[in-house]
C-alpha cells in the first residue's frame, strides 16, 4: 500500500457487527474509529417498572456470551439496594458460575483469534481443541448454573440449587482434563517459533495505557470509585471533525476519572498478578494465563462448598433503595447501577460495559502500526457489540 487515505473495514470474528475506519499514510495507521453497527435495544428502559426478578432475567439477555456476568452484576446491584446478603454457598457458587462463563468466553475468542496469530496448521488444530473445550466447559456450567447460557440458577439472594455431590466430583475430574489442554495451549501462545508474522509485529507493538480492574476473579465495588465512571456519546469524545460514518456508531464511550483506561484480562493480571507484558500480543497472553488461573480457582471453590448449608437466603424484602455492583466480566470491569422504588420495582437502571472503556483504547493501540494488521487490533481486544449497544441518549 503506497497511497495515503482511508480504509473502512467490516470486522469479522468478533462478537457482533462493527466497522473499523483506518486513516493511513500509505504504510502506517494515523488514526482509527471503531463503529458499532448493531441497533440500540433499550434494556435499561425495558426494566423500569418491572419486578427486580425480571431485571435479572433481562440483564442476562443483553448478551449471549457474557450472560452470567450480567446476571451476577444485576443480582448484586439489587441486593446492595435492599440490603440482602447471600450465604457463603451462594457466593461460592456464583463465583464458580461467573468464572466458567469467563472461561467459555475466552475459548470462543480463541477460536476467533488463532488464524491471526498462528500458521494455518497450528490454527486449525487450536480451533478443534477450542471447540471441544468449549463443549466441556458448557457442560460443567450447566451443572452449576442450570443451563450453558443465561443460567437460571443465578437468583436474588444467592444461587437456586447446589449440584449433587456426584456432579461436583465429575466436574472436578472434567476440569482437570480441561486444565491439561489449557496448559498445552499456553505453551503454544508463548512459543515465538509458532507465531505468524502478524503476531510477531504485535509482540513488538508496545502500549502504555492505564488499567482498571476491581478483582482478579470476581468483582469488588470498593476497589474502584463507581462515582468516577462517566459515559458520553462518541462524537462528544472524539469531536465533530470525524468521518460521517463514525458519527452513526451506536456505542457510548466510558471513562474513569475522565481518562481512558484499558479493562480486561491484562488489566486484571497487571494490577493483581504483576503481569508486565505491555505489547498488543500481551493481551492474548494474559487471556490464556487467566484461563489457567480460572480453572485452579474453580477447583478450589468446589472444595469449599458445604452441601448441608443453604445456597440462598429466603428472607427478602424488596424495598426502596439504590445499589451498585462491580463485576469482572470476561472483557473487563462491568458496572450495574439500580434504583428500587417504594413499591419494590425497578425505578431506574444503568449499565456500563467493558467494551465502552476499550473502544478508545483499541483506536489508540492501532496508531503507528502497519495497515495490514489494523483489523487484528479490535479483534484481540474482543469487543462485545451486543453489550455496548443497549443504551442511547436522546436530546430533549
């Protein structure tokens, strides 16, 4: 490519429908614009006036990939609003369900990204392994959550049921097998000789972003200041001097303390495990390392379940209040804000999803790279378009 100009790319192998506009000088990217194309669905407005139980069910339907993350964030925001504290089993089982969902998501993403990072023969092998492991992890999630997607066992007050002891034992055994496969995958991702030319370029492309994460495994609203999270329309953030197509994006931008921050696997490992790879390829390395950590943690949690104790609290009064939940979804920090009115119904709901934080990060990360690798940048950040297009502001 020799002439400067603009390239508009339909992104493939991501969660949803989006475009990436790249401005270049004939060789390197000078600027980039991430455009969500999915229609707005209005989940927050849909919940107003409804019973909080409906809000939990609706929240999980925002996304078919990070369903459990939204379900957990929703119940925790409602519990915070009305003062409900789940019993230990409820919190243990919730964490297991959420981590299995994160593992599901990472495996789906691995299927999306391997063709960018490896030669065809290695990529094809990893595709088959990823699909097989996704089936196994979904089977395990069904035992804990009640379904492989939108698990109905996530309820206000804890978790609906405890798996039978034989299911716990079988899940431990199956997870042991998954762990061995993940460790093989990790070795491939850390073997430079197996990398594609694009992967080698990304391994040398350094970033210097601030990170935001609240917890390595779960989420902790006390580890971040939720009042310092703000959202704005895309053109308010980028200014009006942007391509006309970029003005039609259906996603907002999220900032923390008025600054852009990277959220997700690398942010979690950098803040809680001293992970130091700041390259673009480091995002995927962190994701693979996190898969290994997830399985170790789930095995630990299974051993802490006490079948003789309840998984949920039965004493619940849905009264007036405000609540917030911070949860570490597969793609990063997820925040649900809820208001309960005097009748115990949803008075207001607001959701800030990880992709809203990462949109400006993806755009910045692309600058200075060869045009030929531009489409890989949003793909390696794994944006989730359905999550990021449920809200729109209308003037007046």
